[in-house]
C-alpha cells in the first residue's frame, strides 16, 4: 500500500507540475523552461518521487521481457510502448500521460549538463541505472537511453541491458575467428562487428571482452556512448569510459587510451571520420582494436570506412585498412520459428587475396572470396541464412527477406550444402 501511494503521489506531482508550464512557451524554449524553472526547483522528496515512478515503469518493462521502451513525443500518442520479441506496441496497463508530463519525467532523469547538451544538440545518449532490492541485496539494473526532440516535445528510448553476458561459445564462431578475437593469439589489428541498430553488436563485443577477461592478463579500455554492461575485472583490468561523462568524444577517448597502457581498446562506434582515423592509427601502432559500424556486410563496411574519408586521403586510408584489418563480423537478428530472435552472421577474415582486393579497389571480388573461404572460417550472410533455414530454425520467407543479396540467395538455395 505504501508503494502504491507513492506511485499515486508521483503521478499527481507530474500533473501539478505540467499545469505550471505557460501555454505560450513552446518547443525548445518550453524544454528550457521545464529544466530551469521546474526541475531545478524540485525538492529532494519530489525528485525521489519522480525517480521512483520511472523506476517502476522500467521494472514493469523488464517483467514484460521487453528489449526497449518508448515514451514521450507526438508519435507515442500519450502511451508507453514496448518492443517485445521484435514487435513494438503500446501497453494500456502502463497508463497514459500528456506531453508535458512526459517532458518533465524525461528531464528528471538527466543531470544538469546532460539537459544543457540536450537543448543544444536536440538529442543525447546516456546510461540509466535502477537499484533493485533482491533478498536483502541491491542489484543494479542498467539501461542504454536516448532522449531527443520530436515536434518540440521530448521522446525517450531506453534499451534494457542484460545482467548476464551471452557466452562466447554460444556464437559458434569458427576457430580462426576466435584466434583473431583472442589477445592470446593475435596481439594487434582491427576487428569490426557490424549491423543495423538492434542487431546485437554491443552484446557480441561484451562476449568478446569476457573471452579475453577470463583467459589472459591484460588491460582493456572500453569507450562507449553510453557504457552498457559493466565488466568486473578478472584476469584483465577493465576500464569503462563513457563519452560525455569521462571523455569528450570517441576520438578523444581513443587517443587518450594510448597513454593508459592498453592491450585492447573497444571503440563503441566509428561514427565519424575523426574517430575512424584515430581507430586506424591506434591499431596501426600495434594495439588490438574492436569497433562497430552500422553496416550490413563486410564489403559495405570497407566501403563505408573509405567513403567517410576526404578523397585526398582515401588511398592512404585504403592501404592502411588493408594492412590492419583482421576480421569483420556482420550480424542480423532474425525471427526464428520459435518466435524468438536468432543470430545470422557474415564473417570475413583477412587473407592475402582480400588484402590485395582492397588495395587494388576491387571490392566486388571480395564476396566470392568470402563465399569460397569456408576453410578459413568465412561465410556470407546468404550462406548462414541458408544454414539456419536447412536446420529449420527460420522460415524460407525470413531467410529471403533478410538476405543482403537476394538473387545470390536464390542461386545457392538449391546448391549442395
């Protein structure tokens, strides 16, 4: 009853605060007004009430086995939406809130500097932690969050970060891939994990960190925006640096890492030319670097990196990339026949032929090299989708829909496996 009363009090507080916002104040000015005149002047008790309300919403989300939660903004239509098993829908039992109630609730989870950045950049990535009491112990449950503007109102996405790391062995990577990933076998070079948003790239990187954390004495530096899973140092000392909190940018964090005696550097995302150049230089200096790209295939990843660089620098970057790239893992999460999501992947391992193709600008030749590189541990996305279909883990329609090269998938479908 006490908890229910606190929840009711929090909702009543939201309503009363929303009524204090002058109707004439709109868009960014309204959000600044909320931050400066409402959030800043909240008492400790009122801040606690709003935090508890958000915590209750997020814990309900966990109980629904949802991966993401959406709230706020015009598109949400006053509802809270969840993504469950790949599908997103509003849940009536979460209740409804008007736009200004969501605006206040979203700003209440941000620090002062984060709110300033949100007003300036119109979007901010951050992490959020909920403390959960279980049998007398306090457990920290983490979320990756993005707050952003939509038609002058604030919207928020939060993604649940698993409290357990998926076992590296569960990925079924070939032995050659494991050798490329493990610091025990390969001390330097660049390894990329690519895929669209929500394809599990961060989860794969966490599994890779833990593989090394359990097997070799080393120093791992993770630069992320935001930091998701917190690794406990085991054989490795693992450092976590969040962009915007611990370092100014991916580029700055990558360069700073060189002065911190690292063995492995995880660059959460190569999202701009400066970060790409920094990651390549660090890998070229003899360190092992892992990073991600929002691309669907190995060839697209190579093309994206080179394409992000000014034309005058592209030949130099192409040659450097060919020398330091070790492996590209491109992945997708596709609907399985059991209703759950299943991992499909493409793997390219650097061979002399692929290195020459990159340097000679013959990227179109690489697909065939990957498809014929099974002995090296390589496979195309189409080959892996065919395997999943033959093992009856996904439907034929799903395999076709998620193929990067649908014509090629049709060609290999009836070939001997």
